[in-house]
């Protein structure tokens, strides 16, 4: 069992930690076999996997476990590592002490696995995923809203104009993002800049090859 939080204060040997999600005593007893659990405090030194990276990896694995119906908590992490080893040829590693780059590589693999298999993300998982170029490109490719993860359409940052034939537009001059109907409607109602500032998203520009692969304007 892994949970994450932030260290708020230290008074002698007493630490005050604010965890990211609520825990029940019943759940703690379940994973500690009824015993008082031992807690390990890891301080991120910037060289090895960070707590934030570890949190993202386990959240993604949790979503995969819910989707696939694994009966035991231990099954999903082991299965996903095996998949990763088979697909990448990577050597054995541990999420407890691997490098930052290895953690990023594995998280990318997990995100792609979820997209490729249409695995639903829990809200808390989706909210912690990076909103960068690679993520926007994934959302466009798999037609998932970059805000909520629901089924999406391709949205233009620049106004296309009423009555224009989208098949005759030079799409290389435009920026794109994937938005569900609800958020696409909100974009038009609130105005594009207000919308982007609210959700902290950045539409991306695509080259001709990506436009063709993503079937935009075709």
C-alpha cells in the first residue's frame, strides 16, 4: 500500500503530514495485517524518482487494475512491469529508487497503455497528468478531451469561419486541442483566451504528417 502527502511541520520526534487522500483505519489494518504500520519518510533529492512521479505511476496502475479486474493489489504492478520489459527490453528496476528519467519513461508507457486500451482514468489520475505537447498529441490521436478525458472532437484555437470548407483549409496554420462537447461549447461561450486561462491548457501546432495521421480535415 502506498499513500502520499506533504510534510507540514516537525516538533522534536513528532511529524505532521498532510496526506493527499483520506485513509480509514479499516483499510490500514487490512494492509498491515492488523498491526501498527511502519511509515517510511522519503525526501526528494532530485536525483531519483520523486514522490510525485511514484504517485502518478501508482495512480495509473490503479486505474489499469480497476479496468482489468485484477483480484490482488500486487498483480497489476507486476503485470505492467512485465509488459514494459517485453515491449522495451528494459532491465529490471524498482519504483522505490529508480532514476527520474526511468520513472518518466515508465509513466509515459503507462499513459500510452491506458490510451491505447481506452482505459478510463479516475478524476484524480487525470488531474495529475502533464498538460504538455505529448499529452495534447495523445488526446488528439485518441480523441479524448484534454480537460476531462471524455470522448472528444478536434477543436481549433483560431476561428475557422462560418461556411468555409474545412477540407480546403491549410491546417498547418492552426493550433489544435481535443475537447468534449461540453468543454467545446464552454470554449465558444466564454471566449478562447478566458477558456485557456481557466484550464491552463495550450493548444498545439501540427505538421503535415501529424495532420494526416490524425485525419484532421480529411
